[in-house]
C-alpha cells in the first residue's frame, strides 16, 4: 500500500517543502490503471518516457487536453526552464482528477500549467460543474504539494466551438475569480491574443478543424505565458 496522499504533502512540508531532497522524499505508489480506462495508453506512454528520460527535479508540468498535448515545441518555446508535457488530448477536468497522481503529483512540480475544460463544456457539462472540477484539481495540488504554484490557461474561444463562447467566458470568469484568492495561483487569458480587432478568432492560427492551433497559435501563447513561469 502506498502512503496516503496527505502524508506525502505533509512530508514535503515537514522536511522543508522544496528543499534539495524534496523531490525524492517519498516514493509514490501510482494507482492501477483500470482495464477500461480510455487514457491507459497515454499514461503508459508517460511511464515509458520517464524511463527513457528521467524527469527533472522540480519541473514545470504542463497538463490538460489536446492544446497541451499538441504543443510539440514546448521545450523550445521555454528554453532554460524544466518544462514537461503531460497533456492527453480529448481529456476533461474529470480525467485530470482521475489521473492526478500520474500527470502531476508524482513529479513534485514547482509549477503546474493547466489547460482543460473546453471539452467538458462542449460535451454539455454545466459551467458550475466545470468550475467545481477545476477547484478540485487546484485544491488537491495545494493540499499535497503546498509550495507548488498553479497557472491556468483560459478556455480558448475557437471557430469550431464559437456557439459555446458564452459558456466558455462564464467559466473563465468563475475560474479567474477563484484563482485570484490565493497568491499561489495565476490565470492567463490567451483570448487577448487569439482574437482579432473584430472580436473574432484569428483564422490563420488554426488547423483545418478550426479547433486546434497551428504553430502560429502557439507563437501567440508562448509570450503571454513565459513571464508567468517560475525560473
């Protein structure tokens, strides 16, 4: 049996939070993957990648749905920072909760960057439920990793889901207000650079599905996110 998660967090606090030994204080027993887990393949790929290239100490973990998974140039966009990509495309905040230990906790990150929630709303999940799920993720981070910072990337407005923009904006307002209550949290609104002067999404930053971004989109994201990352 692995140690309860609250003891993992407690161990980090009692032994100095993010001191030199903190990342290796306690081994975390990862939950078994359910036979019907649709993300089992992704989680096993993360495990394999960790064996080939051991994760750095105190990394900045980017996680969430496909806009993170498809960020192929993440390391190049944030040079000299220990960034890790643990996005799994098509996922929701509930999926992130289910795989919290595998995508976040085991790495003992100094900072977690989250982009998730748009798939939830697109599937009909009420805004209040999306907000509650995000709060669950952030609260768990602060419970188990008290020194870890959180950066949430706003739900992006894109052409493919333009009819959902009102719900996306409502979720952004709720999430932003909640995160502002704790100095360990930050919210970055990427829509400020994704929308043109006419208030519409810039068509040139999307691939053919009008949902996912091309390289031009990530070149807009990187400069607004970079100043908010811990050195």
